[in-house]
């Protein structure tokens, strides 16, 4: 059974940093793109960041450029999201996803985690 398990979320003050991890099990994703999405209350799930299979290309939403970094460790079957200079508007449930047809297109991701809550207080 394929599982993606996110960790590292929590409550933090604005300006702080959090590091999210997503550990995959059940199969390897070292040949697949992976991504992070987020969903705030009352809003649609939106793209945050994505990375190609070998880490050669990364993509970030405009709202997080310069603050967030995505990386991966294929030996650990894990993808990371480093979040710096957090803002209250970053508050959301953050989801990890894997094996997309297109790393930028939410609907094409085949596997999803259950999410981890990130709350940024002002």
C-alpha cells in the first residue's frame, strides 16, 4: 500500500520557519515528480511547490518565492519543504503529492498524503 506521510507542521509566529517532510512508503518515487499543495479554510487546494524526479528542476508559487524551498532525498524516498519568513496567510493544511503527469497540475497527481496543519500567528 502506497502511503505519503507529512510531518513538521505546527503553530508558529509570523516571521518564523518550519520544515515539512513527506516520507513515502510502499513504492519508490525516485523516478517521479513530487509536490506540495496547501488548502486554507474555505479555499481551494493550491499549488505551493514541485520538484522533478532528480531534483533538477523546482517550481514555486509566486506567493512563496524567496521564502520556501523544496528539495528531495531519493535515497530516503522523502521530499521536504523548507518554509522561512512565514506569514499568517501561509496558514493552511499542507499536502504532499507524488507521481504526476505534470508537476504543476494538481489533478494529475496520483498519490496524496493526509496533510499537516501549519498555523502562523500574527
